[in-house]
C-alpha cells in the first residue's frame, strides 16, 4: 500500500475517533490540513455530518444543530479556493 494512501487512512481514523468523542475542535484542524494535502477530501464533510447526527440535530436547536456540517463545508470550500489561488 502506498504511503500516501496509508496516511489518508490513518488521518481518517484519527478524525473519526475525534468526532466520536466530541473533539470537533481537534478534528477540524486535522481535516483542514488533510484537505490541503489530498484532493477531494470529502471525509471532512462526512465527519461534519456524523458529528451533527451524534451531538446536534435535536429539535429546537435550529441552525445550531447543523453547525458541524456547515463548518465542514465552509472549511473545505476555503481550502479548495486557497489551493487554487496559491498554486498559480
């Protein structure tokens, strides 16, 4: 297995356990760094959805119930935009 694929799997496992234990503030920087190095790092959005399904999406929370997904989508879009601008 190539080193790059192995590192991606290890990062996915780290992010998964951070999300499961509610450490979103640890998972976000790791996911941003991973999204910078790997193209199409959609695991970031998946982590946001998992976080929201575990700790958010409660009736009465409104938009705050989807904060993990919103942060993940905005973070991924920012990284993609920065990669295009800085790699010219």
